[in-house]
């Protein structure tokens, strides 16, 4: 299955975006997010960008105030996931122009739309920024 | 603020987001969200809400759930929104529904209709939105409702639709393989789609399919290789490049697939060598993504049929990873090393210091990865160092999930490779003490068995020394405040059995300790039961030795308590204890012989020892016994208590329990193991040792040459060897059933001595490194090379011989390692054994430049030398991707180019090309203070005033 969830969480541990590719109840999500964020925020810059947590491996990357956390299963290539995060940020940056935390908060649905184009069934399906963004641009234009 | 168009937002929404953004604590955030829930509950069901307003409400609901609160009151409105005509509103509705509902939710049924309608839409974006929802919301039952349409869409003119249709089908396959089993050929077809995005997506389902059934897809090897080759040669549109790597994510997926297809298949692998070699050379090892692809190459190389040149490249890449300063790369390096040592064990040695650095790194992730590697390379020569390290680490962490994992690995390694029993027991003590409640109960039984059996063979003094030291250590450990239940059971059993055996401790001392245990852990019935039986044994040994027994007052009060216990088990044990104490020395000795836990007990079911007595009685005129079934005129009621079930069938109900299934005589014991072991069932795993039947077979002494002793393995892992689980049911054909007194018995060959093994031999060491590290390195890596080179030929044979044989001699041979250190050693064949005989593992002897030269040789030559057919095959292979080259850059936006031309950024302005992300991001954008200020101003205009605590919200992520 590969990617199990994608989270964006800020330095204070507040969730800014959450997308799960397997069903978890609200309580499970809340617990999981709390545990993971605590673990990742406690780490320093030099340490690995990967953390094991229960059956997941968390690959995370920090951009300014925002942490991007991707939960994957064991067979996933961690470095590739790390670069996937960067691709996501680059894509958002291309769309929003100098993307910041607030852009994601104000345009939560757009951030989700981008993810919908990039990841399906827990697999990365699209990596061309033009292909990812074109439906969103068309939608903007239409409405 | 970027592009606003169409994504209308009210001040209310902006205020909400702002207040959430500025919340300083979780409590404050919760308060805001609860207020929001109230507002939404009131507003959302008002009539005639404009759809833009409704869309905003729905997004606010998404916020509510994202921040951990229930928003189920609004789900129905999200569902309604999916009906909307406006694409944006509809898609937001679908998004919200996929975030809110799982596939079994009741509301899904309301959406299926909408999805069906949307799948037929003329607007391909509507179709795409519906397909997104299909991937998340359709469950096994609803698959048939949309399946025909999804299949139709596989041939849709828009590539975006084909891609999503493929993924929908993939989803159906994940949910219910049988529902789409007739459609899997579509995946093969779409692999040749002329859109790279569709082809890339198709790799996901194909990977799953190939994982399950490799053999059906061997024919695709050539296609995958050809695609990979074209990707690596940059024949895909530029848009797929990432940091100057051509479509790296597709490359990685293809390498994963090749790894599967080439595993254990020489012919298939030979087709891959050239392209994988090419990628090794082309990868930019200075960028993360280049290293990600390199890592995947290593995984592939270590999975497919080995090729020396590729293994060399892989080893080089690993060295680069391990030498890097980046923790991420070292982590990948350690993981890759763990994969490669399965094929070329000798490469571990050259990286020993890097590995030890990682092991000692404070970074937990790196440490764990290194433990994983060590686990893979454990053998009898380094087991002590590795397990000690693991235990130290177990003690230092408090993550139970990982603690369990590493503790069970310790146990596994200790059982497989323990150099001596003493060490095994000490190791187990540590594991139990620190992770006792997390390990399997069988481990405890193994430990008790080992202490009871001792070293058997020839050395009774060593046995008793071992037991005395166990007793000493347990008495010491009992001082610790809180011990795991399993460990206490072991302690009680050992103290009962051997506490007073060497005369060092008095009975009253040991019984006092046992009473303390029973009192301290008064809510653990199992521990109390073990303690009572241990008390009984101590008293019985005292009585048998002719000493006077004075029960301690605390013991007496304990017994009074147990005699009235609610637990019948405890009660019975207490009564037994009382009864035993009242007997004379002779009787007690035959009930409770000392140190007899290993001896067989034969249960004489026919009670033949009473024959003489019966004979006497009959001669004196007593009536002979008539079996109940043969008696006439008995009341029916008596049959309810009948032990014999043969006749009871005429009456409707049977009140007695069903009889136990008859154990059949089996000859399933593998022939190879027959020589040394015979198996006897262990009927009851929990308390087997705790009750002593009154008849014992006398003195099957456990010393030298007692080959008739049976090895009992009730599905228990064999110690000292590879894990082998023996068939649990198989009996000897004698009528008297043997029950087990001891935990389990071991056969005579599984014995050893306590001679301490020479662990750290002198070996070549590198200079200018701290002595401790050298020592550690030596003990981890170098240990074997000298001793294990000797048995070269004989060993090889056993390695290549069948698994069965291998297993059967393992228990013996691994013990020999401990005992016959100077003789040529027959080591249990071990894939991970670095010290394998034939290979000279001294890396320095190879000139690294020579190796490099080798690398630079055209790889085609290598492949050709290896296999003539591979090059031929490569040229013959169809040029599936050739299509891409015809339209090098523009294929993906050819169709909608006119729509997009107005708004899409000119390609390339934002392409962040360079090698390291941050530098490039800065250089291409420059400082972005101005942008931040603009955003700030814009937001202020809207009435949202960012307060001082979080200007960070405006900070560029890529800045």
C-alpha cells in the first residue's frame, strides 16, 4: 500500500492538513497524530528524517514552521518519500507563489486537490507539476 | 495571495482560520472549534444557503474533524453537495465525503448514484472527481455498481481519466481481487499507454499483482527493462524530471518490480543487468533523489540473481552512503548493507567502523536500523556482544512496541547461537527482568527446562554449579521491587526445585523468600500457585532428608488463606502441601523425589500395581469387578456418570464432556531427526511441572549416555539450532501413556560444557581508532574468519545439501562450537555468516582502483560475456516508449493547451533545477520578504490582523 497517511503539522503540534489512505476513527487519528508529532518535534536537524512508530515509518521534513509527515509501511523507499514531500511543496509553491502555512490553511481544499492528483490508493501516481495543477487551474477558471 | 479566483472566502472563514492559526494551546484550539461546531449546527441547516456559502461551511466542517472533533451532524450536507452542478462545489463535496466517511458508512449508498451519473459526464474533470471518490468510497458490495463504467473509462481519450480509472480498478483489486480477476489484462494493456502518466500509474497495480504471482508476469521483464532504459535515457517529457533526474519516481517503481521478477531467476535477471548498471552510473549521488534511485538499485541488485559487477557497484554505493555525514544516507546505507550481506557477506567487514558509529549514534532511528543489521549478521561468534548490546538498549527505551520486538529478537538469537548454557540463563534473566511481560511464555518454559536438564552428559558438578548460580542470582533479583509475572514463575520454580539443593541456604530462608513473593504479588494467582508448589517441594525435600520441618508462621497464615482461596487451583495446591507435610519420610521421598523434574513419569492406567491386592481379595472370596457397561439392572441415571460412552447414545442428552480425541500413532517425524530425537507429547503447557503424580519411573538418570531420554518439543523452538517446530502430536505405540514431569526433556546429544569460550581472538585491527571501538568491531565482525576457514570442503557440502539435513544436525553442531574450539568446526550453515570459508574477506587486498576500472567498463560487455542472449533480447525488445520521444515535452498539455495558455506559468520559470533544494529555492526566488509583506497586507485588508505570536504563518515554506 505504500503511503498510509500524509500530515501537515505546525511547530506547535497543530494539524494543518490530514489525509489518510486507510480508515482510522477520529479517536485513533487524534491519538496517532499526537504521538507522532511529539516524536518528530523532539528531534533535531541532524538526526534522520525517518522515525519508526508502531508499524509505520514516518518520513518527515520541516519547512519553516510546518512539518510534513508521511506515514509509510516498511517496504517504502524513505529517501524517495522525502523527495516526494519536497515535490509536493514545490508544486504548492508553484501554485500559490511562495507558499506559506497560511496559504494551506486558507486553501485547504486546494491542497487536498493537489494531493488527490499526486497520490491514489497510497501510491504516488503523478509527479509532473503541470499535470497535478492543471485540473485545479481549470476549475478556478470555470468558477 | 496566490490565485484567489473562484475560491471565494468570507471574512467569517478568514477569522476562523486566523483564530485557529493563532491558538496558543490545544485547549484554546478546542474552545474555538467547539464554538465553531455550535455555529455550524445552527447555520448549516438553514434553508436556501447559497452554494458558495455551503462550500465554505463544508470546509469548516473539514477543519472541525481535522482538529479532532466530531462533525457527523454535517455529513449529509457534504453528501448533498456532491450533486451540485458546479465542478468546484461538487469536487469539494466529494473531497469532504472522502475525508468524513469510511467505505462502510450508511451514507455511501446515497453517493453511489451520483458517482454513476458523474462517471458518464462529458466534462472529464467531473469524471476525474468521481473516480477519486470511487477510489475511497466504493467497497466490495458496491464495486459491481460502478465497475462497467470504470472499465469503459480505461479507454477514455483524456489521459487523466485513464490514469484514474486504472487506479480505481487497482482499488477494486485491493478490495476484492476476485471481482476484477477477469480484468487484470487491462493493466498489461495500459502499461503500453502512450501517456507516461498512465504508464506510471499502471506500475502500481502491476507491482501488487507481481508480488502475489511472479510467474505470470515473467513475460513482461523485457517490457519493463525497455521502459526503464528509455526513462533513464531521458525519453520522457521534461515535466517528469525532478531535480534533473528523469522521472525518478517511475524509475524507482520499475526497479522494485524488476527486483521481484528477477528474484531467484537467472534468466530474467540477465536481462536486467545492463540497464541497472547504466542507472548505477547515471545516478547523481549528490542529490537526495539520485541516492533514492541508487538505493533502489541496490535493493534490486541484492534481490535478483547475483551479478559480480553489479554487486561491486552496489557495494561502492553503500560505502558512499555509510561515509556520508547525512544521517539519512547512513540510515539508507545500513539498510542496504543488511540486504547485500545476504549475498556478499564479506562486504560487512570493510564497513565495521561505520556500522559501529551508527550503533553508537544518539539518533534512535539510526540505532534501531543498525540493530536490525546486527540481527541479520549474528552468528555464534558475535552473539554475546550483539545480544548484550540489544539488552542494554531494551533497558534504555520505554516504547513497548519496540521493546517487545527487540526482546524477542534477543531470545531468538540467544536460543539459536548461545555459546554456553550459563550465558543463556544470564541473558534470559536480563530479558525477563526488563521485558518479561512482553515475551512469550514458552521462553520461560525453555529456561526452566534448561536449568533442570543442566549440561547432562558427564558433568554433574557443573550442573549443580549452574543451578546454584541460578538460585543465587534469583535470590538477588527478588530484591528488585516489581518483577514481571513470567519471570517470577521461573524464579519460584527454580527456588522450589533447587533452592536448598546445595545446602547453602536453609529451608526456612528459601521458604521465607517464597512466602514474600506470594504476598508481594498477591493478585497474581499463577505466581502464587508456583510459589505454593515450590514451598511444597522444599518441605518435601526436608522431610525426605529426615529433618524436622518447622513451618514459618507467615507460611502458615499464607496456607490458611490459600486453603480458603476462591481459586480451586490454589486450594488444591495448598491441600496437597498440607497432606505432604503429614506424611513420613519414605512416602514423601517417593512422591517428591529430589531433582527429578526431568524424569519420565509413566502413568499406569490399568493400575497394575494393585493386581496383587486384588488377587488376594478374590482369593479371600471378594467379588470380581464387573465393568459398569456389563452390569445389568443399573438405573439409567448412573449412565450420566458413565465413563464409557459406548452405550450412552440411546439417551438424548449427554452431560459428560466429550472424550479427548484419540492420539494417533504417527510416523511423521522427519527421518533425519529420528536418529537423535523421539517425540512425546507434552499435554499441558502451563503447569506441567507442578503436580507430581504418585508413580515415577525410577532413575532414568540424566547423566552420561542416557540416550533413551526423550526430547519433548511441544511445538517449542529447538534451542541451539535453527528454529524447528516439531510435530506436536505423535506418540510411541506403547499403551501406557507417558506424561511429563519436567518441562521438557532434551536428548543426550544436546549437551555442552561450561568451558568458557575464547571469544575475542586476536585479529587484524585497524590503527588510529579507539581501542574500545576496535574491540567492538572485532567482536562483531572479525570473530569468525580464522576458525571458520578450516572446514572448507566439508562445510560446503552441508551448505548445499537439503534443508532437512541441515536442520537435523544443527543442535549438535552448534554446541560443538562451544566445546571444541580447536578442532575444525562444523558450523551450522549460515547465509549470513561472514566468515564463510572460501572467500578471503580482507578488503584491503583488492586494489580499489582496479575495482573502479572494472566499473567503468561498458556493461554490455559484461552482460554479453555472461549471457549471449541478453543483448540480443534487449535489441529485440519492442520500443514501447518510443512514442514518447515523438513529442518530447508537450504531450501532456497538448490537448488543453489553449485553455491553459492564459493562466499557466511559462514552464521553466519555477523549475527548481539545482542539486540541493534549499540553495536552489533561494537562488531562483531570492529573499521573499516582500512577498510576505504583501500577503500580510492582503490579509490585513480582509480584516485579519496577524498578531505578534505567529508571523511565522506567513513565512515561506521554501524560504
